[in-house]
């Protein structure tokens, strides 16, 4: 199977700009994302020691707690720096979500918690999800993460950036096109709507699909407080924002306010 190339700007961003290993621990909303992702996945994971393939697993942040929970985890990522760091957590190798080396039906769980962030082409996203379905066993779990279409609107309001004309132009482009070109900040990225993410999982053949707002409707309050009142929001505020995320789950109209989305689906039995 031929291997697609990783966009150069994505390789540069994760190799030289950001420390992905620290992203979910260096801020309050990052800690919220990690906690909620773990909380949501544990509802659907089969019992340990099931086999988990962590596709685009970065430095092994999620692999670490999975291993601690007793799962057998293999990680693949297209960034060499990430693979080197993840190797201290679990078996890790270079690989692309669109062309997995794993055999058909060889894992109980396939999680794709980062690749969809950086695949603006729908065909590439479909290929990544199709590969996840191929390598998961019948009846197995596929979990996919996405950046919410409206997250940048909330984030840059919390950061007090949105009133700047340049920022308004950039965010308006994301809202209109769902794509950020990464030329001035962050990197090449795609922003999903919740119903779109669900449709993409169903389109490749996954069933029993559900979508959750990871951080919930109040996450940007944490970011605003940390940015402007710093250095860290109170534990009471953190717990209130976490509670809001949990209480919002039954209400799909609130999905649009979360920063990230998590979709889960099953391979047909």
C-alpha cells in the first residue's frame, strides 16, 4: 500500500513549534479535554486487555492511561518526534492514518483522535476512517476526534483577540470554509460540525454512531480566566465547567459550543 505524504506545514508545526506531549497538561482547557476524552472512551471500551490501535496517537498521552488500564496498545503517528516520545509508553511506529500497516480485523479498538484535524480533503478523511474500519474486528469500536467548527470563535473571544480585524477575517474564513490554511498560526486544519462528523463515520459503514462534545459548553470560561486572571482557574470553577460538559450531553444543540468532538461507532458484526 502506498503511503500518502504528510503536509510539510503539519510536520513543521509538530516537530518544531508545539510540544504535543504537553498540550493536554499545560492549560486548564487542555486538562479538561484529556479528562473528558478518557471519561467518554471508558464508557465504550471493551474490557482490558483488549487490543487498541492508537492512530495519530502523538506522544502517547492517551496511550499512557490505556496501558495503565491494562490495554495492549500500539501507536502509529506520521511525526518522527512523536513516535520517539511515544516509544516510552507503548509500541510505536511511523504511519499514516490513510494507509495503515495493520492487518484486517486485527484490533478490538481503533482510535483516530488526531488525524481528522489535519485532513481538509473529505476523500482523505474517508480513507482514514475506512482504514480504521478495515483493521478493527467485527463489532469492534472506532473512536474519532475532530475540532468543532465553531471552536475558534469561542477561543479567540476568550483570548480577547476577536475584535481585531485580522482575527475576524481569519475566523470568518474558518466558519465559512471549515478550513484554516495555517499560514499565520496553528497549522493546516479542518473544523467539523457534529452532524458532519457523524455522517462521515456512517458513510464508511460504521453503525451505532454517537457524537459527544468533549469539553462542553463552558470550556472557554476556563481559557478566559486563565488568560486574564491567571495563573490557574479555581478548582471549583474547573469542576463546574466539567459538570456543564456532563449535563450538556443529552442536548445535541449544545454540541456546537464544545471545542472538540468525539464520535464513536461500531464495525458491523
